[in-house]
C-alpha cells in the first residue's frame, strides 16, 4: 500500500515505558526501537517515561514495538482508551496553559507600550523624533506580540480561507501602513489634501486589547472542559492485585478480568468488579450524582473510579479498559461534546462566509465615506473601514453553542445525567410531557412481601416456610419475593413432597405433610375453602396496589400473603418537581387499572394508562405525539428500548453495565426519577444560554458593524474609534464563553 | 461625481469582487481521491496549517477512512477538528499527527470544520 502513495504514511505513537532509571536505559530503549523494521524515528523521554515512535503502520504493529521494549527488560504497555483520553486532556491542557501564558505576556507588553505611546502622542507635534520612536515601537510590537496574527492570516489566505486573524491583520496592517506613509513622506497625503496623521498608538492598543481578550478566552475555554477533565482523572493508575497469593501493585492496564483486586478504605476503586468478600460504603457521587454513600456487600457491583469510604474488601475484576463504565462515560461525554445542536446551523453557515463579507463591507464603507461626504473625508473613511474590520467578531458566533454544549454535558455528568449530545439537549429542553414506565422507574422494580396475615396467631413463620418452599419451585415473577422474604427472616424452607402449578390460579402441593394451596379466590373455591374471614383484607390490599394471595392448609384458610413492588423513596418528590416545572406526567404499566391507580395515587401522578403491553407503549407515545406534545420517556434501556426510541427524548435508567449501547438520548446513572427532572431542567437552562449567546453574538455584529461603518454619524455624529472597537470585540467573545460557564453553577440538584 | 470619486468607486467594486472570488471561488480545489487497499481503511494525511490541504477528500462509499491530521500551526483556531456526522470533536496537538478513523461511509458529502467552523473541508463518498 505505501508504494501507491506519494508519501508513505507514518503514525506517531506515545508508548508509556516504566522501569527506566538512567540515561543508559533511555538510550537502550531508543536504540531497540530505532532498529525495528518500519520505525523511522524513536525518541525516549526519561522524565516522562514515554517513548515517542514514528512508524509505518503497514510495516509494523504497535504491539510489536511494545514487545520489543519488553524484551529489553523494561515494561511497556499500549496506550489504553482511558489513558489516551487522559493524555489527550493533559496535552490539551498544556497547550491551553502555554497559550494563556504567552498571550498574557504579549498582552502586557503591548498594553505597556500602548500606554506609553498614548502618553507621548500630545508631544508629537513639538518633537518630530517621537513619531519615529512610535513607528519603531509599533513595528516591534507587531513583529513580536502581534506576530501570530499576521502569520496565521497569511497562511489562511493562501488556503483561500479567512478567520479572526485575517480581520485583525488587515485592520492593524492598514492603519500601520497609512501611518508609515504619513511619517516617511507626509507630502504624499498633504498634496492630496489629506492630513498626515499617524495611528501608531491605536495599532498597539488594538493588538493589546485583542490579545487580552484571547487570553481570557483561552482561560475560560479551559474551564468548559473541567467536568470531562475531572472524570478522566478519576481513573487510578494502579491496582493492588492478588496473584498466586502475593499482593502486588500493577499498572491498571495489566489487570485482567477475574483478577482479585484489594481495595482499602479511602482508596479509589481501581476497576469495575463484583465484591467477593468484605463490606463497605462506597461514594459513587462522581458518577451517579447520588450524594449518599452506597452500601456494598458480597455479590454487589462496584464501579472503577468511585471512592471506597469505610471498609476494606476484595473484588473480582469484570469490565476493563474500553468496556469499563468510566471509559464508556468518558467516551459518551466526548461524543456528546463533539456533537452539534441544530440551533447552531445558522451560526455555522454565517461563520463560513463571515470574514470575506466583513472585508467587503469595510471596502464599501470606505468608498461610501469618500463618495458621500465633503472633501476632508478620506481620513474618516479610512478610520471607519478599519473600525469595521476590527469590531467584527466571528469568534463569538462560533463559540456560542459549542461552549454551552460542553459545559452542559459536563454539568450533566456531575449530576449523574449523561446527555448524548447537542440535539438531545435541544429536544429535552422542549419536552412537555414525561411518560414513565412503572416497574423499575416509579417503583423499585423488585417486588417484596409487604403483608403476612394469619388466622392462627403466631404461625407467620410456619406459613412463610411452607409457602416459600412451594414458591421456590415456581417460575412466577412474584415467587422470588416470597423466597427472599423467608431467607431474609432466616426461615428454612420446608421439604416439598408434591407440587403442582394451577395456571391462572396459584399453586398446590404438600409440604412437611401438610396439603397447601396458595393463590386467588378461584383456587380457594376449587378446594371449598371459606375465604370470608380475610376477603375484606384482600380487597383493601388490592386497592393499595398490592397483590394479595390466600393460603390454605389442609383445606382451611391459614392466612394471606401480599406482595408489592414498592415506590422508590424519591419518586414522589421527583414527580412533584416535574409538575412544578409545568410538565405533564403519565405512567404506563402492564398492571391492572386498580393496581396502577393505587401506585399513581401514591406517587402523585395524574395520568395513568394501565394494561399496556410492551408494544402498546410505543403506540401510546405515538398517540401523545400526534396530539402535539413533545414526549420524554423514562424507562429501562433494554425492555423499553422501542418506546425510548419512539419518544422525542428517551431517558434510560442506566443499569451501569452497557451505557453506550442504551437506545436513549439521555442515560440516568442512578435509579432515581429526580435525575429525569434534572436532565430536563438542565436542558432548558442550556437552551436559554445558547439562545442568549447566539442573540448577543448576532446582535453584536448586526449592530456593531453598521455603527462602526458610521450609519449613526449623519444623525447623531456618532463614530467609533478602532481602539474602542477592539475592546468591544475582545469583550464579546469572552462574554459568550463566560455566559456558558454560568451553567456550571446552576442550582439544579437543589433537593440534594 | 469627480474623477477621484469614480476611481474610488471602481476600485472598491473591483476589490470586493476580487476578495469574494478569492475566498469563495478560487479556493475550490478538486477533491483528492483516496483508495483503500487490502481491506485496510482508506488513509489520507491532511496537513493543518491555517487551513486543510487537501481540504476535499474523495473516497468510495462503504469504506472506512483514516484521516491523519498533521497539524503544523499553533493557532488556537485550528486546535480542534469537528466532523459533525460522526460526533467527532478532536483536539489536535500542535506539531503532531492525530489519527481519526470514521466510517464505513454511506454515499454522501461529509463536511469537517475547525472548532468554530471557519476552516472547512469535505469528505465525499461516492457510490
């Protein structure tokens, strides 16, 4: 393949190498790499512990390079996604920090020289040499502090493209050339009736203002990525692994699935895993937004990057590297921050044609001033044209939406709400109706035994022992709740001698010699069991949304058990919040009307659609959409996937395993409906911010350019100076980024 | 209208035409054709130096594309490349090559821009 191309393709990779302690190690690794086939350049940095290799990917695989280093006795590893995310963030931060520092000093230098120049201006007419000093000072500032404007403008020009630098370079360049001519050969202007004025101090001050604006912008832009940076930094670099009975610290990339990892109190959990032994409280707030530590016991899942608070435990490593929860969140965030919001389309179109149009307006301004005003207008014409070039600010438009998307998705991640991009943000801001799946969303999704009533006092445990023995053999969804209830009370199941499931009615069987029947009134009737002593209780429980079942022992009513899927503690508050935000809330469920009503009443939901089959959810959402509402559907990402896809905004309650694959626009990292309210609230605020930003960026140029051109001069005698224009321009882009950053401080999770 | 006025008017009109021709018409270069070989993605090095060269890249539809951005300038304007169709917003370290793999591409035109959509390029996938 390389032969067919003009230039062979080379790729540069940074490979982390550990174990190098001296210059000799460094040169050894470097030599080894340089002699590999396909490697054109290799340099090893001892301080950073990295090898930078330039190689031909068609001739050598990166893994071969790693193997070559490992053979020399040092440890190398391929960069993993989260590591590369970390490094990218670091290199980006370094670049921004350097940019800020350079801009800061340049701005200070230009500002000081500009101030001195301004102070010298009044004396210029008495002492001609001052003009020459200013010429040299301006040329120096342009060639040093302002150099990059001209270099970049020229480069862009040769590519037939134009950006902010083009405008700055043209504006200051024109003013400078005018001033130089006025200094060197004033007769050229005087002969044509044009005053030979100079604008050196203006050129320096324009450069100073724009540099200051750029410096603030660089710093503010850095902050827009703060949340992503924080996430990337959650990943610990090493893990304490137990192998062959020996504990040792290994780099995170060397941890394998099924490894046993030790976690001490106060440490960050290095990898995703399942607790093997031990118990602790884990702070997952950085990923889920849940402020209370979560208790983790044997068998519970823990997520890499979260903080172990209280106890020590051992875990079995599960998902690693790219598949880890943290890496998936980082990837999702990066994708989201790279996405565009539809609202941006107009700004994008304008950005592409903005600079050439502004240059055209500047030329037209100059011509108009010369043509339509009296003879001495040349200087004003020139100043107005320069002011147009300087005041125009394409950056504010370009920054308006992306900075808001960056800050909002970052803020979302802090709240445990992963928004998959600008479009999702925009739609979530327009939502009018929130549709909730009942099971697992409004409720816990885990049925539990809520009531045990017995006809003979003191026989609760016996009842539970016998019923749970039968239920253990059943496949009914509620059976597990009864088995768990028995386990929870430490009750041993009785021995089952016979078992039969009666479809639609319940179970019958023989446990420890007793003939048992568990089920509804129809089953009891089949065995002529009189249920009247408890029928009032059953009706009451059913009205409360629970599922009661009669238990008969040896042909007589023994009692009843009720099972229910309890409402999540947070649901009521979350629904109240959604209502307070002016949203309509509808609950969908496959339950009967009676149960659904009871749950809805308890949760404070006004709209209920009961008896919905899984594909009925999609139809119900379609019906709402046809009625003109913008629907957000909250449900679990797997069973409700079609409904989530149909809704304008699908919000999946993340199971924490496969975040990226969820068929949703928003992933809620904790099973808490308040997160849905947070997502909508955040989206609304973000849309408001974007609109403000776009409005100001547009209005600034739409109003600023004509004023700079002098449209207010005939009526009000108002003209802007180029220096004032440069200050306005610098302020406009900084203000847009600063406005986006306000989202970081938005009080969204007020109930926490 | 004096002679000077006419001169200024003619000069201004000419200049405006030249500026717009230079930025909007003269910049249209034919797309560089890139082909994939042996099942590997089509690979192209795009030099980022105040603009993209080649700015326009042509590939066959259905292929993956490896874009190797070789950023040679240090202007903050070009520090990011954005490919909206693939949700890519990638930081390009100055003085280094950054590989972005996208695709397989359905037939169509995929614009890519700098972080603020001022520098522009396109990837054209032909059926």
